[in-house]
């Protein structure tokens, strides 16, 4: 073979090999992966912002569900970059992961507030012009009845079987015929089978609820039911899986008048047309009809959307968290069913304007302790 031909062939082969290596080496060398796992309630909010962030920052953000408890355990054991929890993680941390939280210098970051909506199926045969989002309401006078109903224990209820008329809105006028139908319609609760131990939504429904101060009339069995999912058998009650989608699926498939289920406002917002077309209503709160923009103003059922990470995390993870916070404060997540945090709430996660301080340092700064049940990791409302 002529010398010039051999040189040309060697050059082409060498160039091809270099090109092959470069084609794969460039994206690998610049690829940054951030893992984020936990609450299915927080997942859509992180995913929504991650879409834009990934494109402009050459970062791959992998977001997986698994529940708030899973997110807390994963970040506590340093198995993920970011953990997600749709509740205050303090109770779980205090009992199980206290030392991990201290040694790993973990910080809880609240990126928004999500509502808990009570969705119900009305009685058959009521008037077509009834506003199903106004006719029933929840307030401090009836929250204990709601908790008793969802606990499965009749203790303290005015009747053996709770009825929808317990929650009739006195400011909304209906006919006597419609009133009778609500009075005779038994409430059938759909509760999360694992209680607050596995479900962030269940935790926000009871333990993390702003109505919690009005639950003193409950028995210990009723209170415990919301923690471990050991519901009573005094009347018909359905258990559902943790995820809002599965709870809704069972609830909607059964389609039993009088059924009630608690769902996150992000799920309700996303599926609002489906809920309405299924002839379901949403309980008003303190006579205010559901409106996502009023979640942390008029609603007593709302929960934090929390991300958890070590303050020793790599700079890319910290930058992503800071950008999510800025987005929350500037625009918010109302299109997804949540409100953003305020400047004061952001400041509550800082010490002397320093945002990157861990939960234990903030706890000490706030004068809280591991022995206080009301200690908060994340933003102060």
C-alpha cells in the first residue's frame, strides 16, 4: 500500500476514534445529576421548576416519589441530594433520625404552602342549582365532628352514623327538601391506611392542621387512628393508599353518595374539571369557597412543601434550592395548587441574613428544643 494512503487511513481511523470518545466524553464530563426523592405531594412542584432549570444550567434533576417518610429517611442517611416532605419533619427526626440530622447538618427549606381539600359526593336528588362548593363548610365548631368521623369511632358524635348535615353552611340557603336529603345522607370517610406515619397528606389533615387546637374533645383512640391508621369500625369507612391519585381513584370509582376524602390542593387544582364533572363538591372553609390563592389566608387546612438537604451539599444543589425559593417568592405555584412563601417566611429560615444554616442551629436560635412538640423545621408561618 502506498505510504500516503496508509497515512490517510490511519488519520481517518484516529480521528474517528477521537470523535467517538469526544461525543460521549463531553456530555459525561459536564453532566451534573441531582437526586430528589420523597413526598408525592412535593414532587410536581420540584418537577415543574426542574424542567426549566435543567435546560439552562446543564443539570439533570431526577425526582422520584415514595412518601414523606421515605424522603426524610433518605436524606437522613445521605442516600439522596434532596429529600421531600409535605409536612414538618421534626417528629420523625426527633424519634428516629436526630443524630443523623445533627451530624449531617440538614436544613429543611419550605418552598410553598399547599391546601388540604375535603371532597365529597352529595346526596342523590338534590336541586341542580346548589353550589356544591358552598353548601357545606368546615369551621372550628365542626372540625371535631369531622375528625371523629374520619377516625371511625363514634364517641362524641351526635348520632351513631355521622351525616352530611353536620357541615351545612348556615349562610347558604337551601330548600327544606334538600335539607332533609343532607340530614339523611350518611358520611362515608376515605382515610389513608398508613396514617400520618406514611402519608404527608394524612399528617397535614390532623397532626399538622391549624384546627388541631380544637381536637381536645377527641378520645385517645380517635387521635391515635390518624397516626398509625388503626381506624375504628363503628361505621363504614374505607382505607386508601397514600397517594392522592389512588385515594381519588377508589373514591371516584365507588361513587357512593355521602363519601368524603381529603386530597391535596395540587391534586384538586390539576383535576378540578374532572372533580366538577364527577358531580363532587369541595367543602368551604370558614364559609370561604375553595380558591388556591387564599390557601394560607382563609384556609385552616394547609401544609408546608419542604425540601431537605445538607448545608454541606455541593454548590449545584444549593444553587438549585436557592433558585426554587426565588421562583416561589416571585411567582409562586398557584398554577399547580399552592402559594409561595413570603419574605418574612424566608427570613425565618435565616440567621443574621445567612440562609445556609441547619435545622438544629435554627431550632436553638428560635428557643425551641427536641422536647417541644411544636418545634418546626422549615419556615415559620
